[in-house]
């Protein structure tokens, strides 16, 4: 069962390749689905980033991922 403000398995399957491309180098990234669920939690609840529950990871990491995705031209094209 999917929690409140969390993306379903079907929804994740549809966007996974766009949001979470395979990583070939560098430090392993935090789970993209968990980051997206954290972003949804903040945006839907209206809470501050610093109030993000720990289950989504560090608030600063989730916020950095939000900014990265917000500024990504590929994702901007999808929302247009």
C-alpha cells in the first residue's frame, strides 16, 4: 500500500527512466523514488523543508534533488 503523498508502483514505473537514469560513475545516489516522495510530501503538506520526516532522507538532500529536477530542461519539457 502506498502512503499519503507517495507515488504508486505503476506511477514510478512510468517515470523511472526519466527521473532516475542509470548512474555509471561517482558516489551512489540516494533512492530517487524516496527523494520524489519526500518532495511530494513537502509540496502537498505545505510544510517547511526542514520538517521533512526522516524516512525520506536528509531534508537538504531532498531539497537539492528538487532544485536539480526543477531546473532540468528535460523535465520542464515534460510538464509543458
